[in-house]
């Protein structure tokens, strides 16, 4: 895995290359006399020539998690696509694919397929275990992390594998099955630990730590995006921070659900009459409500923002009890002449320095210059 840029002084050109699967990121931003490039988006945004603007396409991708290859959330910023070479010189910017993942019919039977997958996994685990620093594996209780742990133990020997798992305070006592998890992860993690014989440690997180504004800001800066996957990003950040003092290399199973069909929506029977992509019910309502909150309401002659009647009915169609609770929280008109009915009007909420609207701003972009990421300006022809 790699992503790098080479400046060819003889031919006066910049060459940017990204690995075949796109594991390492590499971004660039066109300027009037060249490009800015870096391994992180915030490194480019720290430069004064980069406009911190998110357009409509960027918002769609951020909220739908349907990312277009080569696009970044920020307007006019692009990624070097996986398996691609981008060349910049006096003639402009050119892209050329040096490798592409091709699809072809799978003709192997079940036994041959299992043997081939086992061979590939065993080979990659063996090569990834080569390191001169302490190593560990992340256990989640799933088939992918359990398989990698067992293969690592076969190479390193019994008792030589260190594993970590993340858990939440009160999870065992308060767990409730839902559409995402039928059972808690801990029993399956313990089964793997006993079977393989690993040196295991659980990192238990409490609600106060997860809600810490400093932690949430650090996670948003690390992702380069103001949106994420809820407590999953926070827990991963805190997990890596906790194991950093014991292991600096961690092996984890990635993309197993995508490759082997682990998501529930992949098993929905085909419907000839379906014209839309299946969407998880859990994602549908938060996305719709978030878009309505983000859309500014038109202002009337007095300057107050008043929602159209159709929008009001959509926003408050959850029931009479909900509307009644909102009215009880509203200030009385006799007490404040500027009081607004919360059923019909939504006051503009002031943005704090760490919140992101349509235009990114605040410390998140400025502090990028002090990190390990590098950004460079390359003027062609100089």
C-alpha cells in the first residue's frame, strides 16, 4: 500500500501515484498556476488558495455514504483514484489507470473456493505479521477477526498473539437486540480467546468519555469529515489510543462484509418492480429529518424564519403528544413579545466554532499545518 508524489525536474512535471486498492489516500486541488496535493483533505484546506466550500454533490455524498470515485466532499478537490497515475505539467492535469480490478465469472466449486480463500488469507496474514515492533489483532467477535486471529496464532505460536476488543460500560446488562446486532459481541470474543489462547485485554469505554467534546472534535478532525458512523468512530479512536502504548501495529479484518455479503440488505430477495435501491429503515428517518433541518426557511417581512405549511406538517406529523410537549416548552407571549410558536417557526441556531455548516471553518482546518500531513504547491513550468 502506498501513495506518493514525485517532482520530475528535468521534464518539469509532477507525478502522483496511488496503490491498486486505494488503501492510502492522496488528494489534489487545482489552482490557477498548478495544484495543491496532500495525504489529508485538511492539509490542503490549510492553504489559503483552497476554498473551504461544500457543494450540493458533496452534501449528497456525505449524508448518503455513496461516494463517487475520484471525488472529495469539498468542491474542486479530487482524489487520486486507486490504481491511477495523475500527471501535472504545463499542458494540464492528466489521469491514467495502471491497474483495474476486473470482474469475471466464478467457475470454481465450493471446496475449491474455500481452499483458495484460505490460501490467500494465510499468505496475507503471514506477510503482515513481519514487523520489528509489537503487534496485535483487533477482535470484534465476528468471523473475519476470529479467522485472522486463528491464522496469526498458527504462525506465531500459542500464547504469542495479543488481542484487544472494545466494550461499553453496562453493555452486558443493558443490551437489547436490534436490526444490526442480534447478540452482544463479548461472548463470541471470549470463545475465540479461549480457543486460540491469546493475551487478551478489553478496553471498556464509559458514556462520559464518549460524550467528551474534545474526543468528538479529535475524531472529526481525524476523519476529515463532520459526519461519521456514530459511536463506532469514537470507540475506534479511543481503542487505538488505549492500545498505542502496548502495540504499534494492529491487524484488523476489513471489507469482509462487502466481499462475502455480510450485510442484511444484500440478502433482500430481488423485486422486479423495485425502482429504488433498498435503504435500511434506521438510516431513512434521520437522513430525512437532517436534510429538513439543514434547509433554511424563507424569511418573512419581519425577518423571522417561518416554515411553509407543508413543511410544518411534515416536520411535526409524529403526533399530538409531540406537538403538545413542544408547546409546553415555548415561552409565554406575555412574558416575551418576541416569543415564537415552535410548531410553526424554528429559530436559527447559532453555530459554535466546532460545528460545520455548508462552509467549513474553525480550528479543524487551521491546525492541520502542525500535524504529520504534508501539503505542497506545484506550479507547472517553474
